[in-house]
C-alpha cells in the first residue's frame, strides 16, 4: 500500500495518513467487507513505523465503525451499507468529469477552509498546533490497554450485558480510585463516596440537578474554565466571578459574594497556572466552615508537577465534609475514553440519595472493568511515571526554546505544573493580532478571553500554549516559527 507518496497529506501525522488511506480503500471498495487487515506487528514491520502508530489508526477506524475486532484473530472490514459508498463514488466520478480547473481550485480552497482555525477562515491547517486538552497518543500503552479491554469484554460476555445496577459505577473501579487517591493525593474516602461519569461536565450536571436544585450562588475563579461555567449557568445557578491574585482565588471577595458554592482549581489554576499555597487553602476551607458552603475542587491535571513535590489535594484537608472532589482520566489516558470521577461526602449523598439514584450510569460497564484491571495490574501507575517523565522533557524544552527565540520580549506564566503555559508578549499588538501572526507562520496558539466573563484590558496580551500533544522533536521548530512571527 503506497501510503507515503501522497503529497497532499505529507503534513499530517503518520497515524492520520495511515488511517486516511485505509478509510479511502474501504470507501472505494478496494477493501471489501470481511477482508482481514494485516496485524499491527506486520503493518509496522512492513512500513517501518511504530506499532503505536498502526494501533492508533486501527483504533480510530474501529471507533468510527469501519473495522471490527475479532478476539485472537485481528481486524476485519465491517459490513457497511454498500449503496452509500456506491452513491458517494458515483457522485465523485460525475464531479471529476465535469470539473474545470477553476472549479478544482474552488474545491481545494473549500477543503482548506474546512481544516482552518476556528478564528479565521481561509487559513490552511497549521503546521504546529499548541492545542490544550489533547494527550500524547504515541505514549499511550495500547497493547496493555487492549489486553485489559479484551479481558473486560470476556467478562461482559459471561457476567455483563445489563444496565449497571450501581448507578455510582462498578465497585472494582471505585475501589481502585479510592486506593489511588489515598496514595497519590492524600484523600481518605470510601468507594461508596465515589461516582463514575463520562466527563467532568456530565458529573457536574448531575451535581447541579441534585445539590444545586435550589439554584445556589456559585463563586468561580475569574478567569476560569468556560465549559464549567456554562454548565452552572445552564442549570440556573448565579455565577459570581471571583478574581485571582498570585495565590489563587481571593477569599475576601468570596466572603462578600453570598456564594453557597465555590469552584476552584487549587493544584493548578486554569488557565493562569498558580498553585494555591496551604495558607490560602485553609482560608477557603474556613470560608466553607463559617458559611456552611461547599467547595468543588477540580483536580484536572495534578499528576503533572515539575517543581518540587506534588501538592496534596485540598480534599485531603477536609474534616467537615465540605469539599466535592473532581478527577479525570482524560489528561492521563485518552480524552476519547470519557471517564471521570467525583468524590462526594457521605452526608451530601445521604441528603440527596434519591436524587442521585435517578441517574443511570453513563460509562459502559466493560470500560469501567477494563480500567479497573489496568489499575490493578499496575499499568496506571507505570503510565503516570512515563507520562511525567515525557511531559517534563517537553515542558523544559518548550520553556528553553521560547526563551532562546523571544528572550526578554516574553514572560512565561504558570510554569510549575500542568500541560500548558501562558506566554505574555511585550508588544503593542493585540492578542488576536499575535494569534494571526503566529498562524501566518504555521503555528496555532490560543486565546484566553473565553475564560473571562468579560474582556479585560491588560498591559500586554497573553496567549495559551498547550504542549501535551506536541511531539518532542517539533517543539524547537514550533518556537522558531513563533520567534519569526513575534520577533
């Protein structure tokens, strides 16, 4: 299969090129229903690429329904509706016969627009994308994960196949999370205080419809994660922005806000990146004690800390049962797995027991079992160690490369932890002008304005650079392009 000689796709990662090639072969009928694909090992050996690259391409095709996986046999082309591909091929053929050179150019331009940055149509897909929220797929242990998934599927065949009787999630997984939180985050909790869900937003929606049914006032960091703010606003909560200082949320403002709930990211504030010190943590706990309020702690990427030791979770200091803790697997595993968890104090569950039990579990049982096996076998801890080492190298290289290229022209903000940095640029350009200049040099960086409730004037513009998905060997190239754009 000549998958490397297509110039139009040279800028795409290898797994995307392989995925695109196989998908086209299926859609064009060259690979037919029931055809077996080469094994991951065979494909990797034949084309001298990594097995992770092949595995990622196959899993994407499996997720989209182009392939099926047969236990101990391999990957096969799925039986798809044939007339759809015939119509698609016929329409493509007619279009090719009637095309004129000008129309071809228009089609190419349209394709480019579909791959554009959301900020400005007509710009080609960037060569370097500092997107936040994506993980390094090449670092994911696909073989070990696949083994756990296959074992969970065998369990599904014999014991599963029904609705999850426990709406909080599989006991085996909640036990593993309880053990991990005690070891890694200093949190003592019981499995029956943990609720599994398909993403932090989904868990917060359940929370809003249970403890938030009286439409409480919520104090939220300003700036703060916009997707979380939308959840609370869409459920009728009054969201009050609480500004930040160098230690995080200002507790004196929270005290004056009449809030009954406070949403914080103390281990790594999003997006500014400061880590809340112990004194400020005790102050916000004291706020909850004095007012009878609740704290929602979003510990979204605490595994990634590069200066000093990991900071224990705020929940680890909770003696009053006033903190609801949110954790996610998205920054460690794959975001597409959509597995998060929430630790809810016993008294909150007791007071809202009936409301919580109105919701069916949203994460497939076999995925919960697979993750429990993954953790029980030690793969979770091994993967965390690998990811910390890998991302620390990226983090150090990114900071050094930015300083080499832009020097005193920039200030790096929030560099102690996490998978992103903020870069403040000492220029007369606006934030949007910086973003467009970077894009013109093939680099995509991001605005932080959506994280604010209203636009804020600052002395110099700030851009967000996520580096979790950026290949290590492309960081210096990307920073070189930024240096040319902003220098």
